[in-house]
């Protein structure tokens, strides 16, 4: 179907009505079959009480009793609905799923309120959006004829295939890419057709295809139909004389564009310039290219390949290259000696980067830092000689900015992705973390660490600016960790003999302080994982709010990484509109009140954008842009996590039968999760594999204890395991214990 129920509902408003003809136009429906599908959907939604129709006009009915959520199922058959707006999860019994599948967005009605230790129960009333248009499955014969059994254990629903697909049964090492033509209805199975057979042993190229197929990221629209708008560089602020650095972030040639940095010495500190590639000014708002990128939502990385957000022509037109003039959207950040943000100013600019600072340059610098400080540049760094003063000063300034961020409550954890070659660009830290609420710790010699600090403070400035001017911006929010959750992590740390110090009141320190303390603990990694699990996830919003990864408590509106996320591209459109069309208190030119700088923050009590200029941004927010981008960001994160899991499984495949020293990373009633350093490949020692005793699970102590022997397996313990079996497609690694970490099983931890 060309549209989802969610997309249909987004075209309707409680205070406005529309007609079927208008809906067809909004949804771009032209074929008779598409119009028939719309009529069926409207009839069903009226039966559910979501819509009402009167005199040919359709009204959206209030449905506050229905909760929008996304389904999360387990391979054991348990299913919970995760609310879009946060809050407690809702348990969904199998008979109440109404043919909704794992990952689907749904409307849930609560049928039984939760208790102190019990989640509320609900029933799925409507599927808003299907998560699966294609899937990976194994074709086989059954009582229902030819079917495809999904590889994902969370999708236990077979798909009926046409008999002409039977030739796909011949290949023994193949899985099938199945296109879903119909989801289950009543007692009828889902129907689909095999598009391709894929090899499970074809190397990295086939693994890429497997992951892309599993998440359905093929068949996207062509990217280059739109004609770009030329920019007049002569009308932009000339910043070509600024010493400007490009920093190498990603290793793939077609990876998304990153900002450039400049630095000036100011009277009371430093002025850091962050230059974002000018993307938003080159295409028409609400045109084909804009809507195509909005639908994509975010760039997706699978190791050494990217599915970009922006078109190839747009990327080529706006790319920064050393010693070449280019257009940018720039912000000047006035920083105090301690790295605190004291002021800012935005402008449309033209820059001319001087040199590309590579990761290899910074590694060489770090290795020979003493010689560099003495002015004795090694041969590999001679090309940087004219820029050494700027680079040295920039490193000092960005370190001060980082210390300010940590002091404001930002949590850094030493939980990087595995150092496997196939993981590629996913090993690199991101400009920010829009979902997880914490930042992975980066090394000083990583260019992306420098870019991240500059980006975080630039986006903070834009967030504060949009909040002050009451602009319809795209904001990212995340709240501080709850004190009760921090106390829970502290109890775990103290139970594992950590030297973590509590406050005078007996409570745990704040999240940032605890994160710093846990980095030096004896069982550092598993304890940091415990802290990661209680950090509040981020949300997208139309209103300003705190964003703790940046240490920002007022407003955070990202715009620098516009090639990575549509929300930032949207904000870049907003910034360009403000700079070109913003107005003063009486409709005067922007210079009457400096709408581009922090000086305007307490002076504006009027709409700085005319209704014509602000309407597209307000309409996009009203049509559910934040929820759509949250879904797309979660989708990108799921694809990337799936690729990393497959890389880990492939690495483990090469070590089947080998015995390896490892660390217990998790303890559950059904077994032990074990990490194999240095790549942190994680596998499971099932409880049934511990045959020497009957083991009891002690949840509060994070340990399994043998009833007779008192042998213990505790979180963070060293342990020796043998890799017994690997199922790379299901990301399952089975381990058995070869030898306990402690030679004396009776030792009490």
C-alpha cells in the first residue's frame, strides 16, 4: 500500500475537516487500486471510532484512550508496547496482538491497569505502520503448502508463497528475500513472494545484502531528479581569510559531509567558528528532493558502506575541499578561558579551508608530542607547519569545552563499538548521540572527537537562539538520570567491591561523576554497562528542553550535521530563512535587532518570521515530523546494530572450538552473557550448560550460585569459555564454560 495508517492520520486534524478528494491529493494517490485502498482504510478507521464523516467531510475524532506505541517482542513470545511519548511499557498478550508484528507502530488500548510490580495490559486496536515490507526467511514445505519461515525468532508467523517459488528450495546454504504482499487477516496466513535467494557464505558483500534485505532498505526512489539552486557567493559574509581546518572523520569516500573549524583569539577568550556545508539553500522547500530526504530521515552506515541522506548531486555541490572556496552556514562561538559559551552569531558565509587534518596526523602528533611541543616537527607532519599554532590552540580550547560539558552533567562511557575491520565507520564517534543519552568516550587523537565538541556547543547555541526567538525548530531532549536508578547502579558497584564513594547523605553521585569513577573500577566495563542501561533515552520535540549529552539544560537544536539527519537539515532551512527573511519589532530589516546573535535573546516579543515563511515549518511539526524522524533514527540505529552483531558473529565463527579468556558481562536466570576481549564479542552460556551443580539466580547480587558447591559466577568475573556454536544470521553465539575465573569455587565475592 502506498500509504500507512499513520501517514493518513497525519493529514487530518481535530479542528479541521477534509474531503476524500483532498486526501487523495495529499497522499499522491492516482491509481484506482490506491483509491480503493484509501476507501477501505477510511471505513475501518470509522469503525474504530478514529474518524467520523459528515456531509462528505472527514473529521479526526479524539482518541485519547488509545496510546501510540511500538511493539517489541522477544523470541520467547512475550510482547510489550513501548509508548512513543515515554512511560511504562504495556504488556500485550498473544491473543491481543491482532496480527501486529514486532516493530510495528500501533494504537493500544489499556484493558487492565498495572500494579506496583506489574505492567498494565493492553490490546492492539490498530496498526499504524508496518515495520516489515520485506524479510529474510527459509522456504520449506508444510501443511499449508509452500511457506517461508522468517529467520527472526520474534516473527513466528509463516508467509505463504506461490508454488512457482518452489525452485528456491534447491539451494542448501541460501535464505530468501521475501516481499510481503499481504499481512495476516483472520485465519489466513500472510502472503508474499521470493524476490532473491541470498548466500549465507558469500563474504562481506553478501552480508551487506543480508542486512539491507532484512531491514528493507532497497527500492528507494532515484535521488537526482531535482535541479539544485545556485548560490551567489558574493552575497555571503567573506570568511576566506580565517585559518580554517577540515578534519578527517570517516574512512569511506562517500560518507556524509562534516563541518570545518576556524579559531580566532578574542579579547576575553577565543572565538570558535563552526562551518556547516550549505545544503538547505540549494533545494526548494517541500519540493521533490526535500520530501524524498524527509522520508529517508537519516543516513545509515553499515560498516564500510553508507546509504546517504542527501542526493549525490547535492553532496557534490556543497562538499568542502582544502584550498577551494565554498558556501557555508557558520556560527561564531565566543568562549571564555574555561570553555564556557558566552555568546554567538550566525551568518551565511563563504570559506576557503586551508588543510585537511587527518587521523594519521593526530596519531603521529600524540606519539611524538614532546618533539612537537619543542617545535621539532617529524617528517609526516611537515605539511602542517604553517597551521601548528592554530591546531595547538584549537586542541586546548576544545579540551576546555569538553571539561565544561562534563561538569554540566554529560555522561561519557568507555563503551566503544568493536575494533573489527568490517565495522568500519561505525567505530567512529558520532557528532552527537540523538538516541542513547550518553556519549562514547573518544581519544584526543581522533578528529571526530574534536568535531564532536565543536558541534555540541554550536547546536547548543542554535537551540538557545531558537528558544529565545520562539522559532518552530526541531529539538532533541534527554533528562538527567533518576537518583533512584543511580542508587541501584551504586548498590551493584558496591556489591562488586567497587571503591565508588557515596555522598554524605548516602546517595550515589550524579551520572557524570559516577561515569568518571566507574572508568577506573576493577570491573569497569560491566559496571559502565549497568549505568548505560539506566540513562534516559533521547526524544525529539517541538519545544525546547534539556539535552544532557551536551550538558545543555535549556535547549538543543542540531543543525551542523545536516548531511546525517533530516532534523538538522530542517533546522538549517530554518536558520537560512531567519537570516534572509527575519524581521525586527516593526517589520524592519534584521539589523534593527540583531536576530543572528545572542544579543536578541531578551529583546524579542514578536514573530520574527512572517506567517508565509514560518508556515512550512509549523505545518511539518503539526504533521508529526518529530515522531517520523524518531522512527527513522531508531530504524537507522537498528540497521547499524544488526550489522555490528553480524560482524561479531562472523568473527566468532572463525574461532569455533577454541578456548578463550573472557569476562562475564551479564547474569540472568537462564545463563551468563560473556564478552570476549578485545573485540567484545558477546555470547551466552546457557544455564543448561552448567551441569556440575544446580545454580540459583540472585538478581540483586548479579550472580549465579551453586547449591552444593557454592561455586559462583558474578558480573565482571574473569571466565574461560569455549565457543561451541555460532548462528551468524540469528546473531547467536553459544558458549560453554571451560574453567571458572576463580580456582577456589567456595571463595565468597
